[in-house]
C-alpha cells in the first residue's frame, strides 16, 4: 500500500479521536459545566451537525482546489475547531467549537476516499478506503481511551488540546506523503451535484442515516452504561471504549476484502447482524463478561457497514464521486445526531440505561429495509468498484511517484 494511505489514516485517527471521545467525557463535561448527561449528549449531536452542514458545503467550495491542498485546508480547520473547544468558556461556546471541528470531517473523508481509490490498482479500491478508515477505528482502541483517561485526570480541556496537536501532526504527514492529484477540468460543482440525483446514491445515503443511527444510539451513552448498567467502575470506561475500538478495527479489516468481493451481501449481512446484536445487548449488559463481548460485537458489525456504504455511493455516483462520498459522511453523522438524540429520549423517558439498544435495533432494521429495497431496484449489475481514472500525464506521474 502507498505511504500516502498512512497520512490519510493518521488524519482519520485524529478525526476519530475528537469525534468519539465526547462519549467517554460526557459525565465529566456534564459535572464541570453544571448540566445533565443527556443534555451533554447534545455535544455529540453538535459535532454531527457540523459534519452534515460542512460536508456538502466545503466539498462544493473546494471542488476546483487540488486534492492535496484541500486535505491540508480541511485538517487546518479541524485543528482550529478543537482548539476552540479546549478554550470554550461555557457550554454554549463548547457546542460552537464542536460544530466548527465537525465542519471539515465529511469533506475530508469524501476527498480522502477518492484520493485513496486513485492510489491503488483497479479492484483494490475498497481495501484502500478501508485502510484510511483504519485510522478511525484505531482511534477507538488507542486515541479515545487514552484521551478519555487524560480528560478524567487533567480535565476535558486537556483532551482537546492534545487532539489539536494530533491535527498538526496529521497536516505534516499529509504535506510530506500525499502526492499532487489535480482536479479534472470537468469536475465543477454542477457536475458533482448531478451525481446526488442518482436514485441509488440517495438510497445509499438513506441507508446510512437509519442503519448507522442504531450504532450511535448505544455508543453515545456507552460510558454511562458502563457504570450504571454493567456495574463497572469509572476506571473501566477506557477499557470498554477500547474494546469497542477493537471491534471497529476487526469490522473494518473484514469489510475491505468482503466489499471488493460482494458489496451488497456485505452490506445486508452487517446491517442484519447489527440489528441482532442490538436486540441482545440489553439482556447481556447485566452480565459483565457478556456485556464486554457485546461491546466488541457492536463495534465490529456496526463498522462493517461503513466501507460498503462508502463504496456504494462512490460507485453509483460514477465519475463524480467526491460530493457523493462527502455526503455519505453527512448521512453517517446525521445518523450520529439522530441516534444520540433518540437514545437520550429513551433514557430521559425512564426506560433504563440500556433502552437505546432497542431503539437502535429498530433503526438498524429500517436501514436494512432501505438497503434491500435499493438492491431490488438496482438494474446496474456492473462490478462493485470505483474505476481509478487517470487525469492525464500529471496524474500518471503522481501515481508513478507513489508506487
């Protein structure tokens, strides 16, 4: 694999750390800022809203910007957003900082997925995209638990300061390792927008909204569930978050080759398994060893959905995949916001700390129904892969430099 994928993975590590660490810090932030845990859960939704708004907007604005420069600009905005979060004087400013940090998320992964697909031979695009996403999953094994532990001992502000430093390191890696990849002459905003009108792209985005919301209905409150439902102490929160990250990594590793081989069956299987795990979760949560197993399984089957959904919208958008790819992350984070909100509603209604899992199961089944409907309607039976397009002699030279 090209070293440029390492730079993308490092960037994904930073993004994944700041996206998911809030789940582990919700009790600490709530105590420090004088609010409740469900209210603090709005910080999860704030980041997600930033992604939803920023993905199409920043991708459209940067449609003519060379890919490498665009990645650097987006990572710079990400770093500023985390620094603003660290310095936020109150809850309102922290919400604003989270929105700012989330703005470049979807656009970065949208551009990054297209760059990753161009760096490898045809037929290995899903593996390349999955490699980038490994940074996101490794963040949940190392970054999120470590950042949560740091926040518990030195305060949550220290966590966001460290993430800002990670952002600077990611920028250095991108500048050093990613080759120059020009934007094709005919890839303007209108060209990209037309891709979103494809019925299969829209159904893919809708699948992500419903299906992935099931994961975040639980994960948003996993820290509180660890102490309130599973019976562990606060010191075990980092372990539980790390186990979720291990599951994510295993799911991402499996998703790459499976998606290259059979995209839709991988998507159907992961969504169906997600629904089953979420149904079982409330019953297993009160037995500590079983609860830990279910946390790993939830991370694994939940993140097996990401690569096939990413590749699906890129494939169906055909020769204008960037905005569709970025919009997929808007869909994922709309799912994050919706899942966190619905999970909080269930808890606030007095249904118990594990009730978000059953809410998530319903959402996962809805996502599976949309995915199956899309498969039935799909008359395009061409191979499930994104064709790596050479943009001209400059593109060929960049590829030669990488390999």
